[in-house]
C-alpha cells in the first residue's frame, strides 16, 4: 500500500510537471490568447451578419429579442391571442400602406412595421408547430405500433423491433412552452472554435515526446525509478491539456452566444429545436450542450492521440509537426468528401458536427437487432482512443528500455 501511494504521488507530480511545461510555453500561451480573441471576434461577426451591418436594421433586429422574450414561457391562450393579434395588426398596416418608411416607425415593436409582421408571423408559425407537436408524435407512435404488429406477423423481427423502438422513443412527447431558439440554432452550427483547438493542439502535443529524444533526455530519464511510468504520465498530461483548452473555448462559445443571442429555454427538450424535431434523444437542450461538448472533446482526444503517438516514435520535433498536420488535414478532407462512405464511421472528425447523428431516427442491424446509428462513430472513437493510448505507451516505454539495454 505504501509503495502504491508513493507511485501514485510520483505520477501526479510528473503529470503536473508536464502540464507546466505545456502551459508555460510562450508560443502556446500566445496562440491561446490570440485564438481566444479570434474566436470571440468570429462569433461577433456572425452575430453582426444575423442582425445586419446597417446601424438602424441592426438595432431593429436586436429589438426582436425583446419581442420573443415577451411571449416566452409556458403556453397560454392569452399569449397565443396576443401574437395573432399583433401579426394581424402589422399585416393590416402593410396592406393599407399607412405607415412611415423611415426607422423607428411609431406603433411598432421593432421600429419597422414589415419586421413586426415578419417577426410575429414567424413566432405564430413556430408556436403552431410546437403546439401541435404532441399530436404529430401521437400519430407517429400509433403508426409505428401498427407497423410493429404487421412486421411481426410477417416474421420480419428486425423491422418489428425497430418500429417498437420508434414507438417507445416518441411516445408521450410534447412541448409545453415557447422560447426563442434562433441563438441555439446558431450555436449548434458554430464550429470555428474546434478549428482553433486543432491548430493549437499540433504545437502543444507534437513536441511532448519528440523533444526528449531530440535533446537526448532519455539518456538521463532511463536511470530514474519512474522512467517506465513517464510515457503514461506524458500521455495523461497531453490529454488533460486538450480537455482544458477545449473546455476553455467551449465556455467562451457558450457565454458569447448566450449573451449576444439572449439564449434561453435550456431546460426544454432538445426536440423543441427545428433541426431535432425527429431526434431520438429525449434529453434537455442543456444536457445536449454537454453531450455536444463531450463528443467534440472525444474526437479531439483521438486526433491528439495521433499527435502524441507520432511524437513518441519521432526523434526530431519537426517530424510530428508535419505528420500531425497532414493527418488532421486528411481527416478533415475525408469528412467533407466521404460523408456517405462507411469510412465516415471511423473518422473522428464526424463527431465535430454531430447534429446529423441525432437529427433523425436511424438504426443499423447489430446481430439482427436494431441499434441507434450514432452508437457506431462514438464507439469507434472510443476504441481508437484506447488503441492510441496503448500504442503511445508501448512506443514510449520501448525507448526507455532501449536506453537501459545499451
């Protein structure tokens, strides 16, 4: 027990030391600061495109957030009547032509009667779609149950079980409140921060092992009692660094979007978002934000594991730089051009834009049993990460033992 305690304590010290080496690197700190600023600027640029570059139109679009906020919350007949009445009032003004053509038009919510009409029409349509969501799901569930019985009679057990899964997934679904989802839709489409993390990850992880080879540090390290644990400690430090940087950027994304777009309704089911209308997930929007971040981090850890595996095998710092950059670029290109291929499943980049995994009810047959399709790329990424950890540790330890045998 005493020996184990010393071992764990020494490993913690090595991991802490390796993390200090990573985050005390001036290049890494400079890139982290620069990319953080670029990321925030990019988010604000997209927000400006959403609201409009013209000062008056931008101010008018900002006022639409207040319109949405005024009608947000649990369903009520008063709210529905209010939205309908305001839409009809704005529409009547447009049809009669009895309105000003300049900004800040009187008797308007946004400053423009046309924008009032379009905003209340959009709110009305969104409310109508979500208000009748329960009926849509009830009909879908009933149809799935009928199909399950039909296919069971025909002896097609796979399709029978698949339809039972559909019925179980969508049964009892309903939307009981209304919130502005425009900011959430923009947030889930945003992936510029992932690109910043990828670029930062290459100089952060590539020298992790290779630098020790280049300065022949293994000539000294193999003499220490913790030499065999060093590869695992370095690997752990690299993975912690990737997680820390990812969480930093994702927190910046979330806070920026929440402030700019007035995001709300995070406790609502994720299927209240249009893109997830038929999603198989029965979780809240807030929970999906956590799942989205976790899957992106998993993908980044796989790519980071490749960087560290190459670094462990390289004798020169520049080699893992070049190879890591080329491999990551290859994965990104494969995601763009091989999206319909089976290889798409084993590409970790698939998890960056994971919306398509959860948009619709999709299954695959595993030993004749229907299984949700999104399990495959997630499972593949986990297996790839475990394999890379094993390979990196084996290569790292072989370097130590080679030194000891000399």
